[in-house]
C-alpha cells in the first residue's frame, strides 16, 4: 500500500524529537501521531472536527490534528500531551491543577483539554471564566460537565477557583 | 461487616469521606493511559464494517470479490457466514420477543441505518475502508417505520417475521387500586401524551477492541472497552460455541461508557469470527459517525392516557398510564428496562395506586443500550411532569405540592407499593437547601419585576426531584421473563499481600473514569492500616487474573456498594490472616495485634512488631517456620464476594426489593427565555445530592456534575431525530448531534446532605447515573415561564425552536390536559 505516487516524506519535530517518515498523502496527522509514532496520548473522539480530543500544538498554536493531513505538518514543530511532563517527571502545574480539581474522569478528552488550556494560558495568563469556557468550547468532555476543568484552568492561572461559581451565583 | 468495626485493629487515619486525589490521574494526564485503541499487535489487521444505508431492506447478493482481490485485504465476513457459524444471541425476552434472531452481522434483512452487513479486514485502516467501499450489496427496499406508536398499527411493516408484530415485550404493572382512586379523588387530571426523546450520553471514546484468536490455545483475547465483560461473555459464548473460560476479556482505561458500552457484544463477536477466519489479531475502532448512528441509543418512551387522581389538599394518589418504550430494531439488554423503571415506581412521592401498561415496541432505529439513568429516568421524568402539571392546573405551589407528597424524613425506610425500600433520605430538607442555594425567593421577585417591565424576556424557575437506585436485584429479570434463572447480585475483589509485603488489589469492576482505584485504595487502606498511596489497585480488569462473578462490571450505580463491599470483605480477610501470622510470630493472640503503617504489632508493646514484609516471608518463602495449622489457614490471597441480601421478588404481584440503595437528586434551575427567539439561557443551576456516606466527596461531586451535564445537554440540544419516510438518522454525526460544550453547561452549584444507607456495608449508596434530574428541572422551568393556563410542556427535548412554539401556542388550541373535579 506504500504507493510512491501517493506517499510523501515528511519531517516533523515532535516534543523536541525529529521524525522523518514516509506517509500516505491522505493520512491524517492524528493517525500519524498515534499509529505511526505510537504516541498514544493524543486521542480521537469524532470524525467531524468538533470534539478536540486530538488537539496538539503546531508551532505553538492549538490545532485539531484530525483536521490536518500528516503531510501538512512537514517542517513544523509539534507538541503533544507527552511533552507536558517528560518521562519520570512530576506533573506540571497545569496537570497538577487538573488532578487537584478532579478535572479528569475517564481521561479521553484530557490530552486535548490540556493542550488547549496550555495554549490559552500562554496567550492570556489571567483569563476570566467566560474566556476559559469559550476557549474550551471546541473541546468536548462527556464526563466532567466542565465545571472542574474550568476550575483547574483557574488554579493553573493562580486564580481563586471558587470565583467562577460565585460569579454564576451572583448572576 | 463494616468499616467502623475495623477501627479497633487498625490505627491509620481514615481517609473515608475526604477528597483523596485520584491515583489514576497521573497516567491519564501524561498521555500514558492504555485504552483499547492503544494496543497494537504484530500482524494485526484493521476491520471496517460495510453498513446498511437503508432503514429496512432485504439483503440480496453480496459480492466481496473485488474487495478480497485488493492487495493487503486479509479477509471478509458476511452475514451468511455468520449465520452458518453461529447461533443467534440469546434473548432476555419471553415469547414472542424471544423469537428475535440477532446475529453479529445482519442476516437476511437490515433493520436500521448503519447496521453492520459485511466486515472487511485489511492491513491499514484506510485500506479496510477502501475495501469496504468495494463490497457490493444488493438491497430490496422495504417500508420502514420509526414512530413508536405507528409501529403498532396492523398495517405497519413488520421488523422481525419470527415475532410477527413489532412488540418485544408487554405487560401490565399494577399496585394499589387505581380504579378506586380515580373514582374517589376530588380531581382527576388527564394528560394525553408525554414524550421522552431519544438521546445518548455518547462517551467520548467510541467502541473499540483488539481481538486475537490464539490458534495454539484456542483462547480469544479481547482487549476492549466493553463495560460488562461477563454479560458479553454470557451472550457470546453460546452464540459462537466457545466456552466462557476461553474468552479472555481485558480492559485497562475506558474513555467513558455510561451504560452504552454494555451492548457492544455483537460487534465484538464479529471481530472474534474474523480473527479466527483470518488467523490474525483484529483491531476495531469505531468512527464517531458509526457510534452515533449504530452503536446504542438511550430509550425513547411515549406515555399516553395519563390519569392522575388528586385530593383537594394536594395529595396525589397515584397514576394510570400507558408507556410505549421504543427499543429500536433489536432488544439486546431489553426488555430489562421493562421492569427496571419499577425500582422507582412511585418516583420521589408517596403515591399508592399505580398502573402502568408497558409495551416495548420495535422500530427501524438504532438498538438501545442502558444509557445513564436507564429506564428510571424516563419514568421519573413522567412523574415529575405529572406533579408539575398538577400544580399548574390545580393552582398549587410547586414547592409545597412536592413537599407534601414526598415521604417525610421519619418515614424511612420507606416502602413503595411494589415492595421496594427507599433506604434513607430527606427530600424536603434537600429541597430547602436547593432553594436556598438558588436564592429562590430572590428569583421569584426578579421574575415578577421582569413580568411588570416586559422587555421580551421571561424567567422560569423549575424543580426536579429524582432518584438513582443502585445495586440491582437481578431477580427482577424474572418479572419480565419468569423462566430467567437470575436473582440477587454480587461483586468480587481480591486483596493480597505480595512477595515483599506490598498490598495489591484487583477488582471485578471495569471502571470508565469513576475513580475505582482511588476509592478502593481508601477502603482497603483503612482496614489494613496503611495510606491509600501504599496500596496498588491494579488498573482495569482482566478475566485471567481478576476475581469476578456473573454480574461484575461497572453499571447501574453500584460500585460504592458492591465493589467496595467486596473490597472491604477481602481486606478484612487479609487483615485477619495477617493478625494470625503476626500473633504466631510474636507469641500473642490475634486480637492483641493491630495494624498500622505496614506493621503488625502487639497493642501497647512497641517492641513486639513484625512488618508486612516479614508476614509475606513467613507465608511465601519461609513457610516451614510456621506451625502447620497456621500455614494451612492462611494464603495472604483473599478473595471475597459481596452479596447484597436480596430475595427473589414475587412474580405474581410484581413486588420485592428490586434495588438496595436510593440516592436522591434535587435540582433547581432558573432560565431566562428570549421571547422573540425562544433562546434559553440558564441563569442559575443548583444540584443537591444525597448518596449516603461519601467515600470520596470530590469524586461524588464530579459524578453529579457529569450527570447534570448529560441531562442539560439532552434537554436543550441533543436528540436523535429520524426521518419518518426514509428512516434516516438526521443527526448522524457529532456535529449535528451537538454534544453539550463548555458554553452549554452552566457552572453549576452543588450541595449535599448525607443520610447513610442502613442497607449497604459502608453506609454508601451507589450514585453516578443521577436520575436525569435536569430533564425534569428544565421542563418545570419552561412550564413556570409559560405560566398557568399557558401551553403545556410535554416533551423532554426543548431546544429554542420548541420553546418558541410553546410561547406562541394559541390560547384556543386544544390543550393536552384536562381536569375533572367533583
Ligand atoms: S478527533 Fe479531532 S476534533 Fe474530534
Ligand atoms: S474526562 Fe471523560 S471525556 Fe472528559
């Protein structure tokens, strides 16, 4: 099935490591990451580009890796969930916040949520609750109802985590 | 047996009731979980299913030649082959539903859009998909029926010729004397029709499995995310003619399930056949659109001819109703839902006279699976609508009417008319707490002001009260089919001291995000006197190494009772063995030994102690040093099966203890409706939960959030709508289905009260499913906004468009509600 007509050589940097592989023209980036490189942390939750489980950072920007072809990543630099605390290392502040706030249940949305949240905090280190919710709109979680994920992002931003809820309460 | 009893022989500070951080999080946060699709095997092929594009058709010729000729295609499997190789899956239903023939692939006919017809195995995902495209299937189109009531018409097309009509199960459940009540009540409120729509909690991970038949041992290994592997094994084994001992199910991490991953067994069976045929491991990863179209949906239910007798003081006596539950094209877990609703027969109320004529219909739609809140949420929603409509029609205050009809705190355990026991609770107190947290009075004032000032917005305030019955007595299966040899329930756990004194636990459950590793560690740790972090609870589930019973698994809100009940029993056994060995080694009696921080010592004598590693040494590698009677009495491998104290229910009267525990939910919502567009904004959402003793309050709160989000999403957005003519699913992918996002779910406030269960081993109640409270709550809020004499909310699903229509209902339109007073 490796037809040279439809196969291309791509070179990508993922989590600081360089990979050069032949990929099929039609191969999705997310399948390349998972099936070819066996980086299993990035997940797939849909086939319409609206769940965000596959979110990775491409040159620092959050992208849904199911909405990109592997060939489009040629020459680019990617970060996946595996980069957040490399093997053996402790959880990063953001990951720790997810643990503290119980923002993880099944863990399927989690890698995408973390990457989206990381990008947000890099852009806006002190986002308000509405910004957090709007930013996470493209990342579906079926387990947590989002409340604790919002709290986790607030904790990672050094905010009072009850602020969001109280803000609602004042509405 | 209780955790408190263990306090004497152990000293560690208890973590029960504290928010211990989840131990499973680290791997999940680092991308190091192992889910089914994370398993790759050598020589593995990928399966793709050719699925029916039609809702109802006869299958003609199937031509797989072109697909099989493609380079890299390993094998194909057709319905005809499946029919030759297997028996139809067993059916739970009695006659005539039992005559349904359900196979791993469609045989003879297709009965819903997306039904798997042919399986193709190939070297890559993409190639399998290409090859599936090359399979040619001839169909002879048949008329389809998707409406739950139209399917009962004598002229409706019949789905299953062996049954001869579109009814899978039918029975009447009656307790008390509803005819007497309707005759003697001061008012009778009649409601024409209520409709509970079809939706699903759509776990974010789709179904998946890596299935490998080992030719040498004839064992089939299944690394899947099926959430009730024993149930799957019991269905698959007789169908494919393999002993259950050779069906080796393994799961580690599962990306959510919500009941919907119970009925994945037909597809897993297809993968088994394909693996055997091709002599290769088979990977199946469902695409989301396949999951949405053809995995499992939640049950739709239509209630008609509802009659409610009410006394002048607001006492509601009961109800009479016809319920039409729509199972879709195949029964699978059904008709268990045909009795499971009766675990909460009178809902949250002291209703005495009940009659439900229950019919499970078959239509050309996706089969159902037991979706979160299964079968009870439909029934509970109907009751909440009844109470709410009664309040509006007869002019009672919806708060006071509820409080009047709830069982009062001193009435627990409260016996329902069908012999179930609501074990503990205090609904009036929960409601008060909910109203207080929601600032109910403040919102009533705001609502009145807004009414004065106009401005195109309306506020509605709604209350929903529901129950989450947990730990099923499977004896209730006999109420739908008296020949089913099912009763009771159970769960197993295994706790051992490993070679160097480490504590290892394995569970019979196959969790999907509920934090079992954490709560089991808390539970076992307390009994053995060590911190939860020093206990290794094995991740996931494996039939080759884990203890299990026939009802093992994670479903039906039971782990806190059955799973932890088993863990308590096994840990206590191990504790007693450790004490016996320590007493022998230290020249003391077992009751003088206490366990703390991994050491067994004589109470009050710090000098005489032996660490767990020493205990393990004596039993495993130094056994001749023990007196034979002690060596023979211990294994340090302790298996325990927790068995809830159930009896077989009475089939004649349909009464008995059907579930052990009853968690309760009271939700309060404030919505603001834009009169011009019908757009709804949730201004305030409060969820009060009561689930007995909380092992880990943070995990409990997480479940409350998740269940609330599912209900809110379903109430406002999510719906499976089928085209009446073609039987096509109109919301057939995740985009159209619109699973609730972070902007759709409000940042809800939670509150709780704790009424420990007198029935469970640890005072806990199963929880997590919730009772679908948001569906009731939001309907009540819409009803409140519409006001007395306005349109009546009769559907669970109220997106902007339906709200807009309700607001515009003409005052002379025929009302679906009638009140007769005497
Ligand atoms: S898998 Fe990429 S958005 Fe869903
Ligand atoms: S934790 Fe399960 S989908 Fe988010």
